[in-house]
C-alpha cells in the first residue's frame, strides 16, 4: 500500500472505574467512528485506536468503595467497556488497555526521550495529606470549594462546573474524599513537565489551526495560553 494516504483516529481513553453509557458513546466514540468509516470507504488506510485507562485516582477511589484492588476493579470494567463497544459495533482496529507490556514500553520511551531532552524536571511541591487515612490526596482524592466559580464540589485537579484546571491547594475548605477530614500540607517530590517552555511555540501553532478547529475549541485553548502555561506534575504519590 505504498503511497496510500494513512490516517490515525484516536478517541479518549475511558477510566476502568465503571461501565460506559450512551453519553460516552455519542460524544467520544460515534464522531470518530463515522470519520473512520468514511475514510475507509474512500480507500484510505485508517487505524482507529483507543483503550481503557487502568490507572488513576478515579479507579483508586472506586476500588476503595468496592473494597477490591485497583487492578481487579479495572480488569472487570475493561471487559465490560470493551463488550459494550463491540455490541455497538464501534470499528476500532485496536482497543487495548494501559497495562499491556507494549503500552508500558511506549510510555517509558516517551518519558525517557522527553527527560533526556531536558523538558522534565524534579521539584519539591506542597501537597495535601490526610492524617486519618495516612495518604497524600492527589486529584479526586480531595474536594472543596472552587476558588473561581464557588462550586462546592470541585475536585483537586479540576472544577467540573467552570472547567478550570486546579491544584489541590487552590481549593477553599478542602476535605478528604474518603473520610471527610480536613487535610494538612506536606512536601513531596515529583516530576514536572516544563509546559512553560512551549508556550510561544504553541501560540504560533494554534494560530495556524484557527481555520480548521471549532471556534469554541480555539477560544478555550487560547484562554489557557493567555493565562500562561505552568509546569505540571506528571507523577502522583502512591494511590
């Protein structure tokens, strides 16, 4: 098939913390599936890929609720999600998961390459810690009031009401999502991606995409850039 046009179609990876619903399918899968089928009909070499995210705080929290290990929980829901997609006849060429040897190797390659090029740094940061549960509280392990819109159920990584990206320390009156206790502040070492070094290049790149992306997507992206990109932690304390 030398010379044949190739298109890679990707969709968001659902967390393995529960079954997907119709909203997931219509918002995440269906548009990509229509696009992939259209280009296959035109004779394009299409690869549509995705998988289940088997890691993260949503899975750890759900595992706490069901009193099972995160690994066991994510395996159960991966099978359910994959079966649902097959029943809906989503035309994935590959639907995988983040625990495969290939995925681990690929992620390690990306991480090491980025680190070797100087775009990852070590940094000590302040984190919320629950004395009662004896654990740090990253992302959804802590909730509180959003400092921007006042929503009372903002998570430690974002506010679902206004869409702002948050740091756990941004929350007003934070509390542990597990036990409800007020956390304390402790220090922890983490890897950070130096996003700030890409701000100018990203602004130029976004300008080139203005005629191809939806207006609301362009505006949302520019809002992030206008506020200034900050280096983001890409590791979490053991959960």
